[in-house]
């Protein structure tokens, strides 16, 4: 998938998968923290409930993200992708946990609406954005690690060349390399 159309298509699919996983996470979180009939077993530990709810959501999102959103590349290790998926998800899970902690500890808001806005609206939106970038860039990229290094080097060369040309036209010399010959500036006469 390359180009704007591929990004839009995978982005739209990612939103659908995210909505399903979010619905699962919301149900689990609210049952654990604000559950009816005395089921609010983690009311005093909402951060633990966020972690548990997100783990359940991950069970839903991994296969759908791998197979449908990013069309898993043949020959890629499922176990390797799963491990990387878990690392990305646990790292980005800190975002909604931090939002929830700020709401509870700094603003002293402990009601269901505040908890859900902090963890499941603001935190989830920020976490999902971070996950999408990580998935697209590293986890489900169709590039091998060596190809990513080559692409990065090519982009770096292009950036430094563009920079030296734009700076060179302003100063009359190139800054690409100390041994480089001065850039030729046309003389108007």
C-alpha cells in the first residue's frame, strides 16, 4: 500500500477495528470500575482496569489489524509481529493511564463521566494515533529492516542536498561538505 489512497484505506479500516476494540474496552473498563450490582471490583484501581480492558481489546484488534488493515505480508513472522504489537500497545497504553491519573490525582474527579473522558476519549484518541503511526511505520510495513535503512539514508541525502542548495543560493556557497566547491551563483549583468 503506497500513496495517499493506501493511507486513507488503511486509516479507515484502522478506525473500524479501533471502534470495535474500543467498544470491548469500554465495556470491560466500566464493568470493572463502575459495574452494576457490586461488580466494580477495581473502583479503587482504575489504572489496573484500563490495563485489563486494553488487553482484552488487543485480543480483538491484533488479528483484524494484521490481516485486514495492513494486509499481512506473506513470509513475515506472526510471532514476531505479535510481540512487536504487544510492545507497541503496552507502551502506548501509558497514554490513557496517564490521562486517567491526571484527572483523578490532579483534578480529584472520580465519577464515571470524568474517568471515561480521560481514559476512553482523550487517552484513547492520543494512544490510537500513536499506535497507528507505529503500526504503519514499523510493525506492518511492507519494507524489510534493511529497506527501511536504505529509505532513511536516501531521504537524509535528499534533505541534505536540498538544504545545501537552498542555503548555497542564499550565501553563494554550498554547505553540503566542507571540501565541496563553492556553488556557482549566476551573475546578473
